[in-house]
C-alpha cells in the first residue's frame, strides 16, 4: 500500500471493474494492450474433444462455452463498496481514498461465486499466468479475463480468477498467452501468490486462442 499512488491507484481499480464487461477486437496475445479482453468467440467454436484412448463409438466429451460474465452472480455489483464516494474530491494520500481502496480490495477478495457452475464442464478463453513450472512445462496456472491482470494491474475480483490444474503438463506456455481452457469447474476459493481465485478448474484441454 505504501508504494501506491492514491487516488490514482483507486481510479485504476475502478477502471478494472469497468473492464469486466469490455470487449475489443484483438488477434495475437503479444499484441494485446493492458486491460484488453479477448473478442467474442467465432460462430464455429464449440469444443468437442474425444480422448485419444476413447473408442470411436463413445460419444465425444462436450463443454459448455462460457463468458466471464457467467462467473459473476447477476445481482452482484463490484462497485457497491464505493457508492456515494466522490473520487474527484480526493487527493493523493487522502486517508479516505486509502480506506476506499482497502474496502474494495476486501470486497473483491470475497466476491460471490456462481454455485451452479460447480461440477460443470466448461470452455472459456482467457490469459494465463503460470504458477507451477518445471523447465518449459506448466502444470498449474491462473486464467484471467484481460491482459495484464495480476501482473501489470491489481488482481480483478476473485470471481474473475480461475485456478487451473492441467491434466498433463503444458509445454511452451508463457505469461499472458491467450488460451482456450476446457475442463471441469469447481466452485471454491484458493489463495495464490498472484491473487485469490474464486474458482478451480481441472483442465482437460488447453489450446491457443485463435
């Protein structure tokens, strides 16, 4: 907190909340700007994956495609802790700004999750933050909704962070690569060094976003 500029940092946090519903057309992961989200999926984007060892007669595994908005309860307002606060009247170092920033951070760390997603097979695009890495193989990572989250900007609400465990280590994954992740979602918070995740996902398929 001592190294943060107030209220500019607070205003940045407000911007991040607005980015939860922001969409911009982008193409390559390394060309993204901080705060940019992945564009809507193309029409032919259904993920149907059949494990290599599964006989052809067995129906393919299907995943329900999700957006990041689906991870937030409809009646939840991420900006509720700041209602009534006039940011333009606050100066750097103002105790009210520091208190407001701490208040919204606490609220976002305890952001409610969508219990209906527990056990669901989902497919979701996002940006990755490797956590567990051996050589060039990643077995554990965070999935976040916009470029730079938890790296260049403060973490988003916990219901916008997914802790992912890969069924098999993934080679060549870099921080902030854009990926499609498919697997079984579990509703439950977990603390990581890069932020608090509101969901956990056992990834069965991880492929580059195109």
